[in-house]
């Protein structure tokens, strides 16, 4: 019997309706469209406005779209992973609730938390369950309500992030398609540069932490940028080298959408033309765990069976890495 590989066989996505444009941000903080566009490539992002809805709402919607498009019976799903940096609540798993709400009654579920690399690491995890031969349908969702942890008076962070969700289904493949290789890295040196100080076990929430805005994201953007630029390019070049892929062999780069300049630097290092670099940062900003599946969903029609795709991400922690996969279907 040929080796089982883990292939993506369906995708779905959800974006909230409210569009937060650079022009609206100009009225909220001291910034301007020219600065945001030239420094990040972002024009607008989506925000989940309903205060009673959390990350699970978007995860559920993305999963439902996938199930409908792929005509998939939710009772056949073995496992649900929600990759997120903004779970609905501490402790009670967002993935478990999501699985129940979509009717995946035979699945077990858990959250996977690795900042902006959550979805990339999630691909690695989902693939292992499939490759083991024990599980046949693994649903991986990347979802984040970043607006719940962003300080909209801090111009250094509020211009970057947006809300959204994307979902992919992994199934066994015996034609050699799906995940081929991965190179995943992490380094605790990043802990001080991108974090939320309060709300965890080191500094539980208190009136003082809330008064000091310590429950919001803090980012030393310049330092994170430097690490992201070199590390995302390094791992992408490494995965090409290791798999003897030339720039002609790579059909698409699907990279975490944090900053257009970081994506461009990675594409340059790989020697890729712009046409091969999938981009939607201008419309959604940085949706953290949702960037990679949102790209797959937006560009699904262009992805063809057998295409060589390099995925790359960089995020808080630091966490980063690249994955080489062969796309498994024509939509
Ligand atoms: O997804 C997880 C990983 N995260 C990332 O990969 C993000 C990495 N970092 C970045 O993308 C960039 O560092 C930012 C987009 C966050 C910032 O861009 P930058 O080119 O690194 O700007 P900077 O932080 O070095 O700031 C340059 C100047 C500063 O003014 P001075 O000190 O030079 O006078 C900032 O105060 O720009 C100022 N500035 C702004 N000006 C207008 C910072 N934010 C803004 C703003 N509008 N929103």
C-alpha cells in the first residue's frame, strides 16, 4: 500500500461585515492612509462588532461554509482543531463548542495556540493525525477576534489587526498529494516583543491591570519586523532547498499576512514573481490565525491539483516556519 499523506480537500471562510478603513482609523488615532499603506500594505480590515459574539461564532460560520461547499456530513468528522490566539474564554475550549455547534458529534476537539503561527502549526498537527492512518477527516479552523484584544487608542497596533476565520478539511491521500515537508521553529527570545502582559497566570486580571490597559496587545513592531523579515525568508528558502524546488517549481507562496514588506522580502528571497504571491492583506489586515486559510479560500479557484505551494508564517513567541504541500483538487 502506498504511503498516506494528508491533503486539503475543502475550504471555507467567514468575514464579519463591518469594514474598518484607513480613513475611519484616521478619525480614531493620529495616523493616515499614506503611512499605513506604505508601511504595511493594509487598506481595510473586518471587525466583528457584536459584543456578544466571540471567535467561535466566526469559526462556526467558516466551518459551516466548508461543510456546505464540500457536501460533507459533519458526523463523519473525527477531529476539530481551532487555531487561535483569542479563544472565547480561558479554559472552556473554543474548538469543543465549535464542533458541537456544527454537528461534529463524533469528533474530539481542542484549541491550538501559537500566536500568528497557530494555523501553520495546526497544519502540522492535523497532518500527523491523518498520516497515522487512524483518523480520516480532520477539520482545522483558524479564527481570531483580534478586535477583542486591541487597544484602539494605540496607533502602533490598531492599524494592523482584523477579525476573520478560515477552515480547511484534511483527508488521507494516496496519490502523493498534500503535506510534503515542514520546517517549524520557535524561540523564547520573542516573549518580550509581542505579548499581552495581563490576564494570564503570571499577572491575573485586576482593576489595576485593566486601568493600565495591560489586557491589550503590546508589540515592539520594529524588533518583530526585523526577526520576521529574516526568519520567514530563511525557512522558506530552506524548505525549497531541502525539497530541491527551484523558483519555477513553486506555483504559489501562501504567507502570513502581517506586513506586505515582510511578504515581499520572503518572495524576493525565494525568487518568485508577484503573480505567485497570494495577497489579501490590503482587505483584511492581519487576522492572526486566519490569514493562511483566508488566502486558500479567496484564491481557491486559482489553485490546481498538483500545484506546489509553500506556506510560511511568523508570529509572537517567537514562532515561525514553513510547510511545503501539493494542492489536491481543482475547484
Ligand atoms: O503577525 C505577527 C507578527 N507581527 C509582525 O510581523 C509585525 C511586524 N512589524 C511591523 O509590521 C511594523 O513594525 C509596523 C507596521 C508595526 C510599524 O512599521 P515600522 O516601519 O516598523 O514603524 P516604526 O514602529 O519603526 O515607527 C516609525 C515611526 C515612528 O515615529 P518616529 O519615532 O520615527 O517619529 C512611529 O511613532 O512611525 C510612527 N508610527 C506611526 N505613524 C503614523 C507608528 N505607528 C504609526 C501610525 N501612523 N499608525
